[in-house]
C-alpha cells in the first residue's frame, strides 16, 4: 500500500497527512523497528494470508452477513444494511485484529503476548487467540477498570491469561498502556504487544487497519450481490480508537462517491466535561506514540474521557481518523449517551438485534441525518449487546 500513494492511506513514512509517526522512548525503538521492517512482507506472504483467512472463516465465523434491515429502512426512509460484526466469535470485530496479530507474532518468533485493555473487550479477544495458539498472555488493566468490568476479567482468567492491575495515575486505560509499554521494554525479544485499535506508533495503525479491512472487502462483494454495485452512498461507524470504522472505510477511502460518517461519544454532552468527543474537543498532541487529535488540558495533560459505552471511552482517535476529520473526508457526529441508548432500543424492537452500546452510537446517526429513499447506507454493527445488559437493565429499568 505504501508504494501506491493515496490521499487517505498511510504514506511510506507512517503518516496520514500530518498525523501518525512513531514517537516512542528510545528503549522501545528495536521492538517497533522490527515490526516496521517485517510486517508488510509477512502480511503479503500467501501462506500468512491463507492461514489468516482460514481462521477468519472457521474460527471467527466470517464472512459476517450484510443484512438488509427492512423495518429499520422503512422507519428511516432509506436502504439500510447492517454489517454484522456482532456475530463474530467473542461478539465484536476486535477478534479480526487479534487473529492477525497472533499469526504475525508467531512468524516473528515471539513466545509471549502482552496487551492493554480498558473495558476488557480487547483483553478478551487477545486472551482468546492466545488460548487458541497456546501462547502465554499478560493483560494490563487499570485497577478501577478491573473492578468495573468483572465479567471480562473472569473471561480472561478462564482463558488462561494473567490480568495485571495498573495501580498508578487514574488507574484506567492510559495507565494500563504505560505498564504494557514498560513490560515490552523489559522483554524486547520474546514478546509481542497486541494493540487493540488503529492507535499507537507506526506501524500499528496501518497493521490493525489492514486486518480489519476484511470488513470493507466483504461489503464490496456483498453489496455487488444485493445492490448490483459494490459501493454504498454512505458508510457509518462508531469511533473509539477507530478500528471498526477503519475496517469499514478502508476500501472506500479513495472513492469520492462514498460519503463517510463517524460517530463519536459525546457522553453527557460535548461541553459537559463528561465526554469522549475527540474531534470536537481534541487538539493535536501525542498519545500512545503517535501524533493525533486528543483531549487535553491547557498544559497538555490528557483529559480523562467519559462515555456510557466503555469501548468509546478513549481520549484520542487514531491518526487515520484525525486525518479524515481534518481533511473533511469524513463527517464526525457526536452522539450523547441518551441518544445512543434510544437508538439501541429502536434497533432491538424493530429488528430483534440487541447492539453493543458502542454500535448504538452509529445507529443514532440515523436520527440526526436525513437520507433519501434510494440511498444505500451501510452501518457497522461493531458488536453485540450481551456485555451491556446490566447498563440496559438500569437505564430502561428492566427488572
Ligand atoms: C472496542 C469496541 C469499539 C471501539 O473500538 P474501535 O477501535 O473504535 O472500533 C466499538 N464497538 C465495539 C463493540 C467494541 O468492542
């Protein structure tokens, strides 16, 4: 990809426009450099691709359906297709990336996997592929998050992972990330660090986007079958770090006839002080080793984000999305907790599908944007709502 320059894909220096790069401590340089030098060759090896796609098919359950949601379409007056990532093994798109990265780790000769997790979804997806491959797995997680996300901690432990609490700072995701980086510095040769979204130093954003791009690859084929053309009018996805969105957008980034909409978490409101609306509130800065948009105070301290959906509760966006925002290639829409929760109920009652609250942020875009009857809207249903049942029970008093 790096030898075919496009305005929206990564360039050969690891940048999307002005965003990206690798801003890392010197002691991490050898680890990241090994990855950078080898990832393209490994990914383009036919043997790698064959093993990756075989596992996506037989283990993850791909291709996921592209479902024409007729009642939802009638309600909103356009042609809505849901890309059913909620039907993936472990309940969300995250497994596409962890399958890819564990195969990459094996080919790099690594024996041990580390990861950071906030809500625990990426930790579970990582622990899952480590069990599958018989690899040691250490997941760093903020002490506060361990308490908030007990079921996912239990899943990781049952899968054989050790869950190590990060006890510094705010004891949440960014502290867990710092611990993971410290571990990686101490274990430069035998350990691979599986990052869970299109964030982190180059080449991670590109690596994760490529693994997730199976989503848009499938959408092209499925739309051709159902609509007789391979592209939609609109793509809609929620953005936390941005991996499910990057996967849905990937093969359409350079197709101008496709409009792109990204839904961010506005929490209790953009100006409420409790939000994760990075494009609205973020300024350029460095987080997790890349230059991107992030929410920060006047003196550059990272702001603690908030969203009812744990998966969108992230203070930055990946560099691809910072560039899509800045260049206006994508439209960013902020969705409040309230709006997301209502959209979740609507999908459940119109289509019999309980979405993850993250995905419900994308669904809420349908309330805010008017589409025309003939227009085709493909919306990424990034995950299923089982993990969010306690939140739904409380919000809708379903007891
Ligand atoms: C983690 C997660 C997200 C947010 O992560 P991205 O990298 O932005 O995709 C969205 N939806 C679900 C279901 C998730 O688990």
